[in-house]
C-alpha cells in the first residue's frame, strides 16, 4: 500500500464519518427517533452496526485511494476524477448506503415492536393462517361458479 497524502485522509474521514453525521442530523431534525435507539437493543445495535459499516467504508476507500496513488505515470485530470469517482462508488455502495438504511430501519423496527407489545390482543395484526384456511375452502366453490372452468 502507498501512503496517502493529508488531503486524501480528509476524504477518507469524510466517507467514514458519514453515518455519524447522518445520525446527528437525524437526531436534530427528529428527536423522537433517538428514543427507540437509546431505549432498545435493536435500535442501538442497528446504529452501532451502521457506525461500524461507516468505518469499514472509510478503510475500503483508503485502500482504493492508495491503489490509485500507486498508478504509474501522471494521469490527466479527467482520468484522475474518473478514478476517484470509481473509487468512491465501491465503499459508498457496499458500506455507506447500507449503513444509512440501517440507521433508518433500526429505530422504525424498534418502535414497531414496542407498539405491537403495547396493543391489546384484539388490535394486534392477525396471523395469516386462518385467512389461508378460509381461502383454501372457498377456492373450489369460486372456481366451480366461474364459467368455462370445470374441476373434476
């Protein structure tokens, strides 16, 4: 690996800290989102995993940048820009986007689980087994009544 310059480490830090920055913005804009994160294991684990994915994305980006720095010769500015975009797409697609999805889905799932526990039995969503049983018995009758289909 080739050593990175100071400005390249700034880009690595920017990629690695994206989930932390997003968490700060999300908490500032919607403080109700932070409560399920701090109050449940699922919400906290999702944000912790998102932070780890962000750091992994930063490390992956550093590896991509060091590979680009080791290229022989002096490429043109356009080629360098294209290489930088290509090196950015990999960690963003593999680490940063899933981290941001986890940051949004974790509190939502934790809140959903918390609300389903608080609902009385009559208001909880029913399982699909009774519905499937009813459809299984109704299907032959419906098919017999349809014209053109004959069941034997």
